[in-house]
C-alpha cells in the first residue's frame, strides 16, 4: 500500500475539503438553550453522532464501538452516521433536545459550539501526560480560549507533493524543495527547460480550499490570523507577504492561472495528468497518484513536509476532526469513557491504514507505519506542527469575507495589502 486510504476530503462532492461547511446554513441556537446535562452514573445508554467517511469508515467505527462494548458491558452505544454536509446542522438542531451524548466535530467548529454551549468543556478530563504523548498539532484541534472541548480523532493536513521524474529532467535536487524559495527556483528551472508549462497547481477557487492553502502559507511566512486580543491581523506582516507571494507565482507563470478555479480535486487531476510538477493536498493524494485507473504518474510522486518560509516556519493546515461531549448529555462520564477508549493508541493503531493517529508513539511503531511509510515519515513531523484557521464563533462568515478578498488579489484586481485591509474592515463587525 503506497499511501493512506482516501480521507473524507476526497469523498466530498467535487473533492472539496473542509470548505463544504461553507455551504451549510449557519444554524444558531440563539434565543434557545441546549438541554442541561450532567455527569450521570457512568453506565447506561449513549447516543453518538459520527460521520460517513472514508477515513474511519462506518465499518471501522462500528468495530471500535463493538470493542468498547466488550470492555464496558454496562454501557450501550448507539451510533448514528450522517454525511459531512449534514453533520454541523445535525449537531446544532439536536442540542436543544439533548439528543446526543458524543458528537464528531470539525476543527473549524469549536469556537461556535463552545460559545453556544453546544459542547462541554472537558479540560479537567484530559490526562496530564497527553501534552507530551499526543502530537502537538493535534492538541489544538478542539481548543478554544485555552480550554479543551474535544479529543482529536482522524488527523489530516496538507502535505507537499512533487514529481520526481520532472525534477530529474530539470536537473533539480529534491533536497532544494525544503523551502518555498527552493520550490520557486525548481519551478523556474522546470519552466525554462520546457519540462512543464505551469509547474505549480493550487486549490485557489473562492472556497474553503483557498482558506486552507492561505492558512498554510500565512504560517510559513510568520503571519497570524488573530492577535492576543482576538483582532484580525492578516493585513500585517506575514499575512500580506504570503498573499503577495501567491499572486507573484501567477504573474511569473509558475502557477497555473486556472488554480483560481481549482479545488483539491482539480489539483489532484492536474498533477496526475502530468500537467503540474508540485502542489499541496490532503493525506489521500499519494494513494490516488499511484492508482493507474486515473493517474499517468504512477510511482513518480513523492510526499514531504510542507516547505519552510523565510523564517523557517512550516506549519501544516489543521484539517482534523474531534470527538466532543454534548453539553446536553445527561451521561457525560460514560460519554468520556467512550471517547477515551476509541481515541486510544491501542484502538487507533489498528486503523492507521485508514486515518492518521494522534499519538506520537504510533509514528515510531513499525507495524503502524508499514501501511504507508512515506506518508507516515512526513506526517510524524507535520502533525506535530499545525496551524489553525481562526477559532472564531462566526467562522463561516469571516471565512467567506476573506476568501472574496484573497481572490481579488490573486486575480490582480487589488493589491495584497488593499485586499487584506478590506477583508479586515468588512470582517471585524462580524466578529462582535
């Protein structure tokens, strides 16, 4: 097996990443209250809401729940599975009635759900040693205002992929791709030698996919979304430099200009057709590049940690999910037992071929990494250094504003500075 099985990123419509959430109506519980919960007896019946996906599949989750039943005969779990597109609204609408005890949430939802008391603060339940045994990037997945609202489950991030054959034709050493400066130099060499017209392809359509790519580059250039007081700072320092860099790659003919219409699926197709040499994409991509039914570059693609920026930073965009306890659950102690069990190293290592584990030790365990050695080698580094999209209650609204302005800069309609100034000006009132 050359790489992990496709994650939820691939199975969503059009290959869209976490951005599918953007299409969801922003349901609110404003004016109503989530049903009041309680610790409970630690036994009894649990209702758990999961997602239909190709990471931890329905079959995987069912097997985990069965194993939990064997170890906890006094607790009965009834799992419910919905599509990613339905997950957000299902969680919100069920909060008032207290329907679920455990819910699976996306990395961009903790601020909204915590601020509306939809999910419970579980900081006190976190074992002290998790800060050292769990991957650093994973720890922040469900964190909001210095509190934990879930346990990461099903890690994902964007890695850097490159075509080894094209690099060789251009006389480029793969070691030079360790920095974004080196990537540009390699792209120029490939273009000048006629290896490929547009060496780079990106997910820069006006969608959440663009936010994910920008997040990764913003981090590499030392930028931040928010300052210590929670104000948007993308129009300063690294936020501006990252966007300038993105636009310049189009101007210089290194990035395929059609990238402004691409989602991850189009990047995948472009790389697999040999029409680009380099790009970033989610964990699933290496596997699809080696599928001869849809790829012309079988055996040619390699994966590595994302390149570093001018200051040496190289965070990956956090694309994980998390298991949370619903605030309205009346059996929160039993809910924690379930989460603790199915997120354990012992359980997740059994399904490492389907999704990346959250535990550091897993990446040094030969029986785990053998399913996808190249991906695990990159992931062990990348997942310890992730950057979050801004944890803001009205994330969807803020993201849409930023996407619009990023597009204007990428299309040359505004300068990077003007576009980001306007993004901050428009988005700030929405953060109140």
